[in-house]
C-alpha cells in the first residue's frame, strides 16, 4: 500500500472478518522510510516512548484510533527524531506491570538506563526492569518490546519477545 492509512484500513478489514464484536488487536504502525520524519498510526496501543541520547524521554502521544477489528478510519501522525534517538514500542504487559503496592512501572525512568547500551542490551535491561518491578518477579500478561534506533542514515531494529502467563 502507498501509505500507512491504507495499510491500517486493509489490516482492519481483513481482521474484522475473523473477529466477533468484542475481539480486536491493538497496534502501532510505523513508516520510517523518510529519515528524521517517521509516520505512525496508533490503533488503540500504548504510546511509544521516544528516548533521546541524553536520557530524557517522552511518550509519542496521539489521539489513538480504535484497535484493528473495531475501527474504520485511521489517522497518520508524524513525529521528529534525531540521530541517536530511540523509539521503544511495547505491549501493555510492560506498561501495566505492577509492584506490590499496585503501582505501574514508570517507563520514563528507563531512558537514562538504556543510553549508551546496544539496542539488544537496552531491551534486555528493560525486560529485567519490568520483571524486577513486578510482584515476586512474576509477569501477569505477555510482553513484547521493540526498539528502533535512529543511526543517522538508516533505522535499525531489534525485537525481543518474552511470553509468560498469556491472558489473551
């Protein structure tokens, strides 16, 4: 498809034919082919975390469209990133990890901890922190994390998936 909106609409139509009225899937679609100006569609997914080389971070907040299988129109958003920036995309098993007091893990504290590490080492550290934050180190939802790094000319990606006690 020529753009992300068409991709999302096609995915939605395809998935909707398999789902009943209460089934859906959240997703973040990213087109990083234009260096420095990625495009994104958020279909009901937790917002990606943009981590800068100095360790500061911010969520890429957009008006989230409905999840795939429930939506019909999708909005594309652009955001700016510079060489050295990293984009963390994750499932709700990461953002909803709770400690013994029921507090969620604040993902922004991870920014300074992953700076200066390889993408693989950064993802390993993030998974360690999620597990350490969780009550008794047990995950109550499945987890997937992906990190994109702006290396200057091209984007590199690494994916690490850890599944425990899948609820879905």
